[in-house]
C-alpha cells in the first residue's frame, strides 16, 4: 500500500492544506470582511465623505488617502489572517498537529499560511476599493492605468504582511496578542503614509527617515504609484525592492519562530 | 519480518540538563501491539514525539517504517498515524471534513477520502454527526474521531499517546475493542499508557520505562512471571514510618519492609498473617494507620519493584 503513496509530491499536500484554508475562509467570509475592512471603510466615511462635506478638509485629500486605505486593508487582513490562526493552532490543543503530520517539509506548512494570507489580503483590498468609490463618490486622479503594477504591489504587500503575521503569531505569547494591535499595528498605521504621501514628510525630516523602517509606507506609496499616479510617490523600483527585502526578513524570522514551535 | 520501529541509543536532553530519554534501544516488529508503560515524566511522550517526528532527538537514531525520522521525516510521516493525548480536531472544519482534508494532505484523492471517511465514521459510531461541528462531539466521540483521522490515510504504524486518559470506563472499554479491531487488520500499534490493565489487556509486548531508561521488555504474561512473588502492602501512618521498620522486618509473614516517609511498605507471601501483625505493631507503638493498600503479584508489583513508585 505504500509504493504508490511514496511518489506523492509535496506540492499536492501543500495544495490540499491551502484548500483547507480557503474552505474555512469562505465559510467565515462575513466575519473576515468585518474584521479587516470595517476600519478602512469607516475612515472613508469620516475623511472621505463627512469632513470634505463640512469643508474641514479639501476634496483632493481623498485622492491621497484612498491608495493608503487599500494598503491598510491589505495589511490588516494579511497580518491577521496569519497571526490569529497561528495563535489558535499552537494553542492548548495544538490544532495544527494534523497539518504538521502531513508528509511535506514542515516549513511548507508555514509558507502555505503565507500564501493563504496573500489571498485574503487580495480579497480585502478588492472589497475596500469599490466601497471607497461608493462612499466618497468620484475620486479625482484615480486611474487604473497600470493593473499589473497594482497586482504586483498587492502581492508583495500581502507577502510582507503575512510574513509579519507569521512572526507575530508564533513569536508573541498568546495572552499578549492584544498588545500586538496597540504597540505594533496602531503606530504602523499612523506612520504608514496612509493619510499623507511620504513626500509630505519633507516638513518633518526626522520622521521622514524614521518611517522608512515601517513596511506599510512602501505598500501605501506603491499603491499611490499604481492607482493615483498624479500624487507624489516613491519610485516604483524602490518600493518593490523594499517590499521584497521586508518579506525576506520577516519570512526568515517567522519561519525560525514557527519551526521552534512546530518541532521541539 | 522487518521492524516497524527501531531505535538505537535514542537520547533526548531538554535544555542542558533534563534528560528525558537516555540511550533507548527498541525494536518493534511489524504487526505488533506494543505498549510503553511508565509513570508521568518517564519519557513516554518524548519517545512517541521523536518517533512521530515532532521532537528532535539529541542523539541516537530512530527508524519508523523504514524511514529515518531525522533525515527522512516526511517519508516517516507518510507511513504513520498519530492519536494525540488530547483530542486536537481542526475546529475550523466539520466532523467529516476533518477526515477528508487530513487524507488529502497525504495525497489521497478527495473522492476516495470521502468514501473512507463515511466508512470510518460509520464504524466508529459517529456517522450521524458527520456534518456537525466538532465541538458538538463528546470527549469519547472526539477521541474516536482522532483515531479515524489517524487511520484515514492507511498508515502502517499507528501511534497512540495515552489515548484513554479522560474517558469514562465504558468509553474506555469501547475504545479497547476498537483498537483490537484496528490491530486485527495487521497494523503495528504503539501505545503509551499509565494504566496497567490497559497494557495487560491489549499489548503483545510491554516496555516499562522510567527516567528515560528501559527497565523491562516482554509479553505481559512473561512480565507477570517476573513479578516478585510477594504481595505488597503499603501502610500509611500518621507520621514517619522509619521507627517501625526494624520491628516490621521481623514481624510474622513479612519477607521485607521499607519505610518511605509516612508509608511502611511490606513485602509478604502471607497477607493474612502479615497485615494483623503490622497493625498490632503500629497500635503498640501508639501510631494511627491512615490507609492500607494491597498490590497482588502483577504487572503493578513488578513495576513498583522496578521503579520504586506507583504508576498513578
């Protein structure tokens, strides 16, 4: 009974585990969207609709903000769709055991989670964009002139933040996961060039260079390059290299931390 | 016949000093129902962990179904099924999905997996919960789901780590029947337990381990023959037992006596004579007897004589 089994490729097991995640996400799609897109959508309502209506901020602001909000929903969903399951998976009963027993190299189980995080990031970003358009109305300067770039930025951003999710989900003690949002995610959002372009920070040079350590900056700026080319943004090659480096660093650290938990 | 499991000088040290496993050599032939018996902390779970590729050995070698668990761990995993100490179903999935998806991780085609899942759920008496959530299953049902999951990819070796802890006596008996059936199909089974009776009832051979070392290895019947011929009487007193020991040694019917804190342990071939004598001894010494426990010659007395401690 084993000879036929011996030839099964790791890719097949990988695909089966990915299918498992897709099944679970599909079943919980509503709570998934609520968890990851309510915040960006509420920002749209306040900053894209209410404040411009009151005349407190100029209408052009939305053009700067929308790419940032897409990056934000991508980030939130990618980080959470890896970190939260990791915490349950390695929790009291170690639900992940049934996947760790799969006849594939164990790091692939973590890589699968990252692929799943990228897919969920795509879904969240694709959901927020039409919502924003609906709430804000016509957004001056928004154009889909470079779809491949849009996809590339979403992919790389999703990978970077899923890998961060792997690191946080396996590296932080479960009871401190609430801290993850207040200490890591919240500052990342505020200094992630979501509501203002990086160039705007010329006014505060110290901060301008400090935020370069924040990977969300590159996702936001990349989104600007892809959908609002008229707004000042970082050069695309810089964004791409930065996101690749970020992904590599988080992936390396995340895999190390994952393996420590998976095999003792 | 080839060996399902072979370990050579297997050693595991946690941190720098906690030796969980010390030079363990085991050979389990294919088709055997093998028991690892030992008290908590004896190294049972570590052994299972290494054999199922979840724990890395510090040194030594282990082969499972022909694959070295350190260098060809994915191949080893392909050939084993594992039932954990605590049921750990995938809560994101429904009952039957737990089986079907697990099989697909092993490359079993979905349709085949679904058919096998139906059969297993039927056989294990949880077919009516098929589409329900796993949380709706009782402890015993979850444990049966775990063994179904461990079998769905048709492994050659089945590992069970204290599978009946937390089951009520009735569920335990039903679980034993299930294991006998699985073993009857020619599968190798390796089970850890700290229930003497469980090992006695089910296993072809039992390894008794403690402090990471193999103390005895044989069939239950042979091990029982090796048990000291004496019944062990543990008399718990209201204070240190030491002062009574010398007198107990020479009491009628007593072969040997030991003092362990407040417990006086007496080995005797003539219980009817020894017990009244010890009680009288305690009374004349002005001591109160809080508890008496008898262990007849059995796996348990062998275990006690080997390890110096009880199983539970």
